């Protein structure tokens, strides 16, 4: 069983920055596709950013140019650097680990809250 532990959420003013971290217990962490999702109150969970083993990244349009996902395979950790935060970025942010094989499992962290407000 893979465990994911997020940290780094909090309250920040519009225009501010936060860095989320997610530490995984997965063996062979480097082969997992890692993603950050978010869910705002009353909305569906959405994919914010993802990064594959080779380092290629993908972002939802609303965060392009502001958020950066990265991974440190030596530390079993994935990061989400969030800059120029907006009130609409307010949500619970969840780390996801996906094993990229047919029928591969998905694992989720417990979430960390990000609130952007003045």
C-alpha cells in the first residue's frame, strides 16, 4: 500500500506563493505518474498538474505560467510551486500517484487546504 502525505497548504493573500510537497512511500517511486488535483467547495475534483517519470509535465489551462510541478525521485517527493495565486485557486489540494500499467492502481493523499484571500 502506497501512502502519500501532503504538506505546505495554508492561507495566502492574492498574488502570493505557496509550495506544496507530497512524500510517497512507494517503492520504485520514479515510475509513478504523479499528479496534483484540487477540489473547491461544491465543485468536482480536477487535475491541476501532472509529471511523468521522464519529467514531462502537463497543466490545466488556468494554472499555466503560474504553477510548476516537479519531482525529486531520490526523496520520493513531488512538489507544486504555486505563484501569483488567485482567490479561485482556493481548494483542497490532493496528491495522486498512478502506476502507469494496465489496471494500475491510484493512490491519494489526505489533502491539504489552500486558501487565497485578503
